[in-house]
C-alpha cells in the first residue's frame, strides 16, 4: 500500500521520474527525494536520531529542498549550469522544485539533450553532500557541474550505442526492481576496525546506487550495536555514522555469521593486513 507521502506526489511527476531515460539509481534517488525519504538532518531528527540537523556546508537546517536548491553552495552550482531557465528559489517544498525540473533545458554547447543535465546535477549535489558528511571531502561548484556534465554525456553516449526500440514495442516504464546485494565484512582486529570497514562498504554502495543490502559480519559486538540504539559505547561516533548511512537504503539488514561462514572476507582482510605490514617494513 502506498504511503501518505507517495500519494501526495502528483501523477505527472510520478510518471516523469519513472519514465526518465537515466540510471535506475538516479530514478530511485529522485523518487526518494519526492517522498521525503532521504536521510537528511531534519528527517533524521524527526525519526528520533540525536544528530545535528544543520547543513554541513552552511549550518542552516538540512531538508531535502535545502540540499537540492536552497543552500548557498547549491545556488552557486545552479548558477553555473548552462540551462535555459534556472530553478525557482522561492518554492518551499521539494515537490515544487522537482515538478519544475522538466522545464529546465540544457543550452548548447553542452551536447546534452532535454532535461538530462538538471537530473545529473541533483544526483551530484546529493553525492557531494554525502562526501562532505561522511568523508569530510569538499568539492567546488565547478567540480560538481563538471562531474554532472561528464556523467550526462557518458550516459548519452552509452545509450546511442543501443538499438532504439520500435514504436510498436513501447510500454509503460515500471519502477526498477530492488537490487539485492550481500556484503560480508571483516577487519581481523576488533569491532572498531570492522565498523570502519563497514562504513566504507556502505559509502561505496550508496555511491554505486545500491538500494537493498544484507550485511554479514562475524563480529557479534558490531552487529548488536548497529541493531540497537545504544549510545554509551566507545565507538559511538562510527556506529552513529553507520546508523545514518543505513537510512540511505530502502531495505537493509545486519546479521551475525560465524567466522567459518565469513572466510572470504576474513581472507581479504588478512591479506590486506599482511600487505600493509610488508609496506611498512
């Protein structure tokens, strides 16, 4: 059954998002933005998480609309974009902003058709936000635009090599199926090391666009911490990062597995440790 937020999305916007000719991960991102399901500061606080809800760039309360349109950094990005019209800065709701995107046209000489560029700008604004939050890595507005242009062109070139479907075969595009991914984690040392390894794995999965994941670890301590709301722990900071990162997935679960069932991850971790020791010596 559709949630209240899903029912509030206008039918035209719903069809626009799911019929976009772009990567499934970008469609999923736009849909989650439309139904306010992205783990921004204000949403995390509303769900009971004790986190700073301020934007990591400007300090203003972080909403989805703020990330994609309102933040001063975001405005600078949109100003640099080669578009026939720029997004309205007076609308309050994310839905209003997303509904305006179809009217944004890429200007020459970008070589990108129709509304492709604005979609990739939104995606890269979100990725930039995540890198700033979880990796403390900052990008300039020009770097964000450059990355958006590069990805839009790469997507266009990839599609041009595919055979165009016949008109008689045209069908309504349905939401893409969930991507099921199993992530086995091991760090050979203690729970904190394994938590850092899992943090990097989740961050990479978000960048790739995975929407569903099952995490397996042979650290019972780590799994218990992730699945609980315990705050009095020596590794609370990294565990808190993990709890925020998992909210980026529509479906995710964490499970303890015995070491014998985690052999591949354990072997990779030990090999990495041996290689590190060799480099140091």
